[in-house]
């Protein structure tokens, strides 16, 4: 590392809270699937800011929309109407088939908003006794970092020493429909679940699982809340991951790629029942639904559709997955994925996945480890066949090494 890179990293360590462990690269520029560090080295981004940069770095049309809106009007609060919010509502509802939209900023805010809303629906519509609402979640979930959310995490690193936590949550195994059926009671208002568990290492449920889940929720008048903050907007090769089993959630949570990585934008999409219970003064956000956010989000979803990024994710994801499965390496325990949401899980004896991510950095690929043994691979949805093949060559040469 050059002295300037060391200085950047040292300054971060001196002043910043140590709540992240980044790979040792300092990035300064990005375009499409590529990013460059402060020394001019180019890397293929295989993380996409945890899927927030699905449209590629600095997409020119999203950038233009942001700059144009920033010159006109950025923030009014929700005390007044603005000329971008209604258009955002109309376009996102038409794209997803939603009835109501609640705009927020971060993904965690969308999750918290959904929790509040389904509880309110449970009391006012389903008739659950006040203070008794239950929400079922899955083990190894990741829905965000707020105090309310980490209270129902099963990851000790996520919730350790942050309690006490709010009650009202039941935890069941992921991918087990029988466990869901057993956990439901008359006080159950919602089942909150990721279609694919991303942070857990791209864990994909058994085929037919969500069909059963949908049937159980409908039969028991339970709201199915799908956290599509990572999986949504094309990441899995469909607009929404729910479409792989042909179901519809009652509440869908979007974020990350909703702004193409330019600006924090999230949204709760629901049927009329859930968000229809909210009244003025009962929930809000100063920045949620601001005109700059809405203009950026409108451009982000427009290019996603018009430029065929969802279809490209399906094609290139299949190519990438097949190529990963063809790698013959004693280090690999399992390869899994859907669309451009992929993971390589290593055998424990291969050593920490982080070592392989650091080796990949030396070959021009930026990927990130999760849960010690898994390398996550999630490039922007604009990746080409040649770029996939280029990445596979470097992944193969790295994964066949013994770095234990």
C-alpha cells in the first residue's frame, strides 16, 4: 500500500467507530461494474454495495435526474406536497402491482415501518387484543440494525449487549413451512421473511416453500411481509424474488437498488388493509418521500426496466452460477445462487473466506465474506458475458489455492 492509502485507512481508524472491517482498498471512482482505487487500480465490483448499486456505478441517467432535481427542489418535508411524490407513487405501484406506498429512507426504516403497520392492522382490523400482537421471523435473518430489529436476530454479533429488547417476536427455522404453521396463533399478525437470506450467505429455501407460506398466511389471516430490500428490483433475475414461485406478498419492502446507489430511498408497498390503517400524525419521516429521493428513484426503476437489466441478471446469473459450479477446488463446500445473488461457501479447513477475498483483490475483483466461510458475489446487473468469464477465471485461480 502507498503512504496515502495507509493515511486514509489510519485516519478512519483514529476517528471512526470500529463497526466495520473493510477490505484494505480505498476507492475513489466508479463506472458501471468497475471501481478504481486512489492509486488508479481497477476492480470488478462483485458486491454492488450490498446490491444497492444494481444499475451500475454512477449511471448517467440517474445522475442526470439527481442533478436536475437538486437544482429545482430537494426537500419540503411532508408538511407540503411536492411534484415528484405522486409520480413516484404512481410508477412504483404500476410496476409492482401495489395499492399503497409508504416512502422512507433506509431499509431498516422500511422494516420498522412495516412492523408498526402490521401491528396496527392486527389491533384495528384483525381484532388482536391490545399489546398481544405476534410477528413470526426466521432464524439467521437480517433485516437491519435498529434496536427493534436486532432484538429478533439470532446472530450474537448483531444483538449481543444491546438489550433489553421489545417482545412480540417468534423465531422459527427458515425454509420450514411446518414450523410456520405450528407457530401461528390467533394473535399472529405477520410473517416477516427474506425470500433469500442474503447476509446469512445467500440461503435459498426449498422449492415450493413460499407457495406453502402464502397459503398458510392466507388461511390464518396473517400478513406475509417480504423483505426484498436486497432481493428485489432484479437482483434474482425477476423484478421481485416472490415471482419465482408466482406468489404475492401482502407487504413488500424495497430499498438499496431503489435509488441505484445515489441516495437513501426505501419504500413499504402494501395492500390497502395494512397501510390503510395509518392516520396523519401516527407515522412519518422528514426526509421520506422528498422530491430529490423521488426523482432519483423514478430514474432508477426506469433504467432498470428500459435497459433490460432484470433479464440480463437472469442470463448472466445463470452463466455465473454454472461457471462457479464448474470450478473444481477442494476448498469449495457449496455454490448457490439465484440471478446475480451468488455465494461460494468454503470448507472450514480452507480457512476464513476473508483471505480469499483479499487474494481476489490482488487479481482485480472486490468481493466480501460473510459468516466466516462464505464469499458473496453480487455484481451490478449490467455485467456482460465477457466480464462474467473474466471474473470466473480469477475466481477459479484463487479458489484452487490453499490459503488456510
